């Protein structure tokens, strides 16, 4: 894949957003930590420096070596990137008298400045910094201001080096995409040729060259990522791809049969393995979320390894790893803080002795869907909500039993089918039910009951990094609650989770 734009990450919460905006311009980009700049930096057509939670005055503030970039490759500094260059080359950065955070408007734009082409005074921008550039070095030229920020943007004479103190990547900057396009297309001359079709064409060609006549085994989950990865590999190596779909006994109701049927209609070489009893046995007596995840992960590897050994001469393992997984595993300060165990990114037990192929490792979730659509994968499959790898085990709080799995499968089925019937399914990024380790007093008929409580969860998101709870209609919630309580033996109370991420996570465990 041709390198186009390099984004150097200084630990900003917005760095991935910069990458997403660049990709939306049909331009390929990659994120690297500022302290791991690629050796082949000359291969990139442009470089963007991200913001940062650091102040340039902190002792441990990032200090990248820009000697191979500045003045040689078109460069745009954003927020911290702008302040770092100003401070490092002889200017002055000082704490702001008033913290500059939130909406602001450009009050001055230098005439005939390419970076601000078709952007006018009054345009809204988003500020998020505690320091400000009070004086610029020699040969640095102010090209934009706001009411409170004198040097809101500058450029360096004789170079294609630009910098801005605001964030063009956030939605609140009304002309942010225009500014990024001006920099990347008009100034850096990057071509807008990175499309789903071009990705498929180049990836299939790379896979053919990389894999040759080798055999690949791939674990399918029924989700979007593994499915799109399988179709790409199938296009490249055909019958040399062996897909395994494991039923861990913790899938949604009827999911094992339905998904297997769907895959067979797609012409994929798939073997279904029903190992539900084996997983439930390993989970017996375990209630700690991490213990459950590890038990499921280890059992999956054992089952998968057993099946892979039935195929002769397999040398590769295919995985549906996507870009956020990769970014999270290599961050500015080493691996990011573990909130929950992630599936391994490029990691495998030594005994499997397989090389790894990850055709989607450079794509965000929405890009995976667009690539799948360009290959003709059914919209129903591409539109499926994400589902956790450990399945319903992490939606059953506490220990796992076959009876609890049955209850949650029934509840989940009523909820998801209800969303589809009401035309709400596609408005929701992810939905599911959680079985709580709580019994609640209820009355059914004239009898007192003491049964389980379930929580329903529905969130909207783009990629799962942040998420808001969905304001589902009360009538829908009322109907769903009534159906669950009337039809699922063992449940007498339904609640709805209205927590956003952050501070909550999407899953409860």
C-alpha cells in the first residue's frame, strides 16, 4: 500500500480523529508515536503533528526529531505541534491568561493564503489548549487570528510548513475539512485516490504475492471484521482459505445455524464446530470478568488448534484485526492502559507456529463496512451490530450456567428482533441485554416472584471509542419489557442503561 500521509501522535485524544478526517478525503494515512518516527519518512507525501495533553514547558513533554521532515516534506502542526515548532525554533509560548477551550471564531485571515482558501473571517474553530504562542520566530509569518489568540495559524517562509493552534479534525471547526483538504491537496499535492475499490485491488494483489500457494486458516465470528477479512482472502487464494466458525455456546439464539448458512451462500469454505459444552465446562464456577475472558480465550485457542491440525500444511492464521486495535497496542507511552483484556494484536501462543496475515489492520470500522459493500457482501451482514468475542459470558454478570445462557439468549432475541421490527436496528451501533446478579421481588398473577433483573443497552457510535446511549421510544421499551417479562421464565424486571462512554464502557464487563 502506498504511503501518503504520516500523522505523528503526541498522545492527543483527537489523533484518531485526524486520521479519520484524512481518510474521508480518500487519502491514506498512518499514525505513528512521535518517538517512533518511521525510517522511510521520505515515502510520505505530507506530515501532520497532533495535539497533546502536554505543555511544551513540561520536563517530560514530547520532543520529536523533525530534521528529516521540516522543510523537506509538507508539514502541518496542530495545537501542540504548532506550539512545539514555535518554541523550538526561537518563538515564545506562554500560559494563557484565560484557558482557551471551546468554540472561537477567526477574526483575521491573511489574504490569498492557500491554507485558508474558501475559508472566511468569522469561521468557527475549536480551541483546546492552556498555552498560547505569544511571539513567533524569525521567518515565521502569522496567517490567522481569533479574538483571544493572536497567532492562531502561521507558516514558515520558504517552506511548506504550516501550523494552527485550533483543531480542524473536530466537528466544531466548521471549515476543518476544507482546511485539511487545502493543506493535503492544494499544498502537499496528495492525490485523493484511496477508495474502497482501490483498497480491495491493492490488498488482494498484496495477499496473492505474500501468500502464494500457502494455506490460511481463519476463525470466523459472524461479525463484520472477520467476514470482510475472509472475503478478501478468498479473492486472493480461493480454496486455500479454510474458515472455522466455533460455537462457544455463548452466541445469540439461533446464531450458529444462521451464520453458517449465510457463509455457505457466500461460497466460503467454512467448517462449523459446536463446542458449547466444552466452553461451559471451562467456565464453571468462574465469576471474575478477566477469569471468564481468559477461560474463553484459552478454550477457543484449544478448539481452534485442534481443528487447524486437521488441515494439512497450514502456514498462516488470518485475523480480522482493525486499525484501532493496532493503535491501542502501540501508543505514545507504550501499550495503552488496559481497561479490559483485548484480543491479541499479532499475538499467538508459540505452540501454534503460524504466521499471521491481517488484511484489515489499516482500516477503521466504518471503512471495513465500505470495503465489504464494494465487494458485494450483503448489507444485512455488514450492518450487524458488533458482538463481544467472549459472547454472552460477559453479559452474564457473575458465574455462567446453561440456564443463565438460555435466559439471556431469549431476552436478547426479543430485544434485537424488536429493534428490527420497529425500524430502529440501523439507528443503533450496538445493542444487547445484560443478566444482572440481582433477584427482584415481583408479582405475577396473585403470586409473589423473586426472579432475575435484566438491563437493556443500546448505544450510538462510529467506532466504539466513544458512545452515547440511544434515546429509544418509551412505547418500544414498554412493549419490549412486557414481552420479556411475559415470555422469558426467570425474569421479572427490566431496566434500561442510560450511561455513555466515557465514563462507562459499552459492555458491563
